[in-house]
């Protein structure tokens, strides 16, 4: 299983993911996002646009490394990895 | 008399009701999120909010309990796979006399902004977007489809789905800085369904102009005759007009009003021709918003600003101008509005009239309501977030 750590900003839209461990079966980041969308329908469209590209001010880390393929999220993940999904802090 | 306003702001949706003679806004949802437009579908009673979450993209949100609770709509607005458009970018170019050059490139379409929503009978819901899309539902919003007639119009390069590069392709649609991505892309901001026939519809685009379909969106034609592009070498071009907003008189549907970058226009023939009707000598010319009366086609309201160079209230004072005679004359109304130290800007969706009640909100978070056709005004709020849309529910 791959663990997913989400920015708390997403919990306001998807409260069902708050205060719980989130783990999915996935071999790539894209598969992990799809599996996350099964747990919380609609969340993939918050993280990615309709072409499946990571939104410009959102980032995903596999462990401590930012994903390299922001277009298709093809970066591999392995059991035991942790994905961190977060957004840039900006605005006022 | 209508007693409820829906307000879209940079920090959430507000509902304003008259409580014992005083207009009171309350936060009704989407706290902290950008809300470009909120409106009530008059055919179903459903409230729709067009959200622009900076990080998380554009979302449609709905409420079926008058704004008590909101949820993301089951069908979100998404451009279909393979849709492309011609985008324009300005870049530094030392070889140019001006130091910059424009380039045109072929881009995959994704939703940058949900900007306006319009409604028709029989479950018709229309959403206007940046970049330049009209999405239509015929099942009450259960599903949306991009209007391919408008998307593939020859004026924007035709069907680009098979194109691989922009070379040799041309678009006559230009952009607006209103997108949330920083891109200067076309924005569809006005939707007016003809109350006599929902297959007939006007839309308006910054920067393309007014466009009409008579066959439910299969085909479209520019409706910009009589309008002038003061700032270009081809002032009477079919395309490229910077219409800021259009509003139709429901009771006399052939009467359509337009606030344009270059002034105020009025049509008495369902946008087949336009007449410039502002009064620049009275400072009634530039602005973003316009509201048509719902009964008398000759009546409209505007909140003028100082030219396109400043885009702010004129001489630090706010006034609303009304015409009762199709733009032949305008009266300026100031009672109840600040007459010094006011620098408000009223955006294109932030003025509305219904049954003689008129309301507008500004980017400085001020909200004003008139119950006597704009002659006197009451403050409904002074400390709201920047206001994007004001609509009577």
C-alpha cells in the first residue's frame, strides 16, 4: 500500500478524508490519484485538470522528491512509499 | 418586490435579505473561496455558484435548499479530450521595434475560469468560460457538453482538433486579463436566452463581441453591426469587439443593452444592429456592467467609471445613470451613494435590476440597493470582500 498525506486545505472539500490514514494500491502517482478519487469522488479534479495534468500550484512528493512528470504523473511508487499532496501557499 | 440578492465575492457567497427595512448580508457558503458568479435558476429554483479556487481549479457548486447547504455539482465543466484553441502570448523580442512580439500557438483547452451561467426552459443550463467556451446542459445540469458550433467557428480558426501547429491558422478572438491563470484568453461572460425561443441565444465574449445562434448552438454569427472599435485600424470589423456585458429586457426581448469598452450601445432588433447611446459629456460612457429593465425595453442602468485609463469612480464619487428613453437621455442619481473619497469599481456582473429594484456591488466590498428604480440608495454592506457578481434571486 502507498500512504497518502494530504494538505488539510483539501479536508474542507473532502471531510471524509480527515483524521484517518489514507492508503491505496498503486504503481504510479497517476494510479494513486485515481484510487484516491475512488475514496473521495471528485478529488482528482481538484489535484489535476481535465487533461490529467497536475494543477500549476499543486505539487505531489513521493517521499522527499517532487514528481517529475507533471503531465501524466507516471512517476513510479512502491509499497511503503508516502505521497504528499500539497499546494503552494499564496494569496491574501 | 424581490427581497433577496445573491452575491459572489472573492471570499465566498453571500445572501442579502431585507430584515426589518435594512439590507443585511450573511455569508452563505464557500468561505474563503473565489466565487465568480452566483445565480438562481428561475425554472428549478436551484442556486448555482461558479467557483474559482486558485489552487484547485474551477468548480460548479449547487444548492437545492436556498443556499443553506452547497455541494459540488455532480457534472463539472471539462473541455473534451482533443479540444484546442489558438492562444496568444506576448514575449520579449529584441528584433522588434517595440521590444515585444505576439505569437500564436495551439493549446490544449482546460477550464481556466467559469464566468457566467444562464438558464432556459426544459432543463437548459449554459455556462460561459475562459478560454471562450459555452457549455450547455439540456438535463438540468446532470451533464454538460461544449458547444462545438461556437468552439469551431471559423472566426477562431475552425475545427482545430486535427491541427498540430498554429502556422497558417488565425483567430479573430482576442483575450481578457480576467482569466485566473494569467493567460490572456477569450472569455465568454454574457448569456441571454431569448424568452420566446430557447434555441435563439445571444452570448458575448471579451474580446470578440456579440454572437447569436438561432438553432440551439449549431451555428453562430457575429452581431456587432453598428459597434465601433475606436482603438483599432478597422473600426467596423465583424470581430474583435470588447463587449463588457449585454442584458436583455425580458418583457421586450428585442431590446438588448450593451456596456462596451468603447461606450454604451442599445439594440431594438435583437442585436441585429446597435446604436451608440451613451452621453460622454455627462460622463456616462465607460463602465463594465449594465442592467436592462425587465418590463420596459427603453430603460437601463449603468454605473459609469472614468475611462479605460483609470477604471475607477469618477472624481471620487459614485453615481448610477438611468435612461428611460432608449439612451436618448440619461439621469444621474447620487442620493445615498458616497460623494467623496469613493474609488469603487463595479465589475460586469455586479449590477442587477428586477422589478424596479436595482443593486450593485464594488471591488472595494461596498454593496448598494435601490428600491425606487435607482433614484435613492441604501447601503447594504461596506466591508464585504471584493464583489464579483450581484444577482436578484
